[in-house]
């Protein structure tokens, strides 16, 4: 079977599709014959050598797949064999086969394509965790979704619309029309405008109740300044370290230097809060993750969740897929298929 391997830190040329022996599941695990794998920003950051939670090189990335269970281990209910599923994987999902503990596997709704199913786990669980589980977004509130045209951003827009909150989002100008059609109320071109000044104008100086910040660094400071009393900021990424510039270590140091440090008294005096979200560090909270996934999969059946697959690349085109995201072209999810 074939796997996409990041052989070392570098440009898209370090990505190789390599043949390895078939995998066998151990007790409590199943093998999925992969039909589609999600490509995430974390995979790009891993290849660039700036992702803090990356496994050592050479590595196979991939946090999510859809496919068919083609082998089960002892103790697994035989009815799983042959089922169409989606799964959260601890790396290694960008391969023709992946081994997954059964408690990370979910039945794929028949109304979802394999590509849509692979676009679901990371984006929607992350968005739900920030907006609902931790951010407690309410229908009478306002939310600013940074990079609303990305995978997590679009998922967050759908969930916010379902909650009934008023939505603001930052994205490259060319994505605005699409986002408006998806229900975004106010789109801000953060690459050519000062997004904070624009947001303050649009909200008559009040700011918003919740900000989703995947950028970090000095953007986090502005996000904090943009929330009103009782407002919250959810930090869930540090994409600022991938900006073209000084490269790896220097970029990380610059980001650390620009990141604000918060004292809890600040929160006490201003009725504000900041929290962090990292799906890759929630493997011990499987019960909660399943509850959230069930809510979201029901949402798909009810019609308020509709994963948007922007582009599908074959494994052999993985370099192009990385470049597509890196050059900010994607609207929603990029998928890899064997
Ligand atoms: N903590 C978690 O559990 C978790 C889970 C998933 C994702 N994340 C984080 O969330 C962020 C978005 O992830 P995603 O998978 O939704 O991303 P994505 O679909 O790959 O979207 C990336 C988009 O972000 C924007 N962007 C902002 N800064 C960028 C940069 N320096 N280089 C390239 N694009 C940049 C671009 O759109 P515009 O320029 O149009 O805005 C780009 O199209 C990333 O920081 C990722 O690490 C965190």
C-alpha cells in the first residue's frame, strides 16, 4: 500500500509517495481502506518544520480519513466489517490504509460523499469546540471568524449561522462573494485593510462577543482588543509562523515576542476571557468528542452542516495540494485521494 511521506523539512519536493507493507490491526483496532484523506494546515506547517506537535521525520501526516473497514481485530463487532466510515487518526491518514482504534471511528452518513466525510472531522470538531463547547456562542451574540474562507472558518460559519449569531469574518477579497452566499454578514479584507479598525466601525466601537483566532502573534493582541465586555477569544492556531520571512526558528521567535502575555487580573477587571483549543491534544476525551461528533453528524442529516470540498488532489499531486493551500487559494477543504 502507498503512503504520503514527509521525508524531511523543506518545500513540496520533500513529499514522496512510498510503497510499504500492508498494515494489520491490533486488539481494539480496525483497518480502513482509505477513500479520501483531509489535508490540513498543520500538515503544511509540519513540512515547513514549524508545527510544534509534529511527529519526527520521516512521517506520514493525516488527522482524518473516510473509507471502508476491510479488516478487524479480535473483540471488534464483526458488523463493522465492510462499513463505510469516517475516522479521526493520530497522523498516518494520508495513506491507502490506516489502523484506527474503534472508538475514533464513526459511521459515514449515506448522504455524505467520501470526500465530504474526510472534510468533516478536524474542521467541524475544532469549530464546534471553540464556538459551542468552550466559546458558548449565543443567538443574541456576535462572532468574528478569522480566515473564514479556510476549512475551519467555513465550518465555523455554518455552525454560527445555525446558532443564529451575527457573523463577521476576515478573508482575502476574492473569497468574499462566496462567503456572503454562505451567509457571512460582514466580510473584511484583512490583507488590504486594518481589520480591527473596520470591525470597530461596523460594530459602532463595541467589538464582538467571540473571536476565533488561528493566526496568533500580534493578531492575538488585536483580537483581545476587539472583544466587548463578556467577550472571549479562542486561540487555535499560529499560522503567523508560516508567513514568508526569516524562516523557521527566527519566525517562531518573532511570533513569541509579539504574542501578548495575559495576567488573570486583566480578565477580572474587564470581564473578558482567552482560551486555547488544540484538537491534537484531546485523545483522552473520546467520550466528549463523540458527543460533539454525533451532534454535528445529526446537523448534516438536518441540513445545517454541509462540508464544502474545494478541490480534490490525487496522492501523486500532493505537492500541488500543499502549494494550493500555502498560496491561500483554497475556499474550504482540500482533499487527497489514493
Ligand atoms: N487547534 C486545532 O485543533 C486546529 C485544528 C484545525 C486547524 N487549526 C488551525 O487553524 C488554522 C486554519 O486551518 P485550516 O485547516 O482551516 O486552514 P486552511 O483550510 O488550510 O485555510 C488556510 C487559509 O488561511 C488563510 N491564511 C492565513 N494565514 C495564512 C498563511 N500564513 N499562509 C497561508 N494561508 C493563510 C488563507 O486564506 P485567506 O488569506 O483568504 O484568509 C488560507 O486559504 C491554521 O492555523 C491551523 O493550524 C487548528
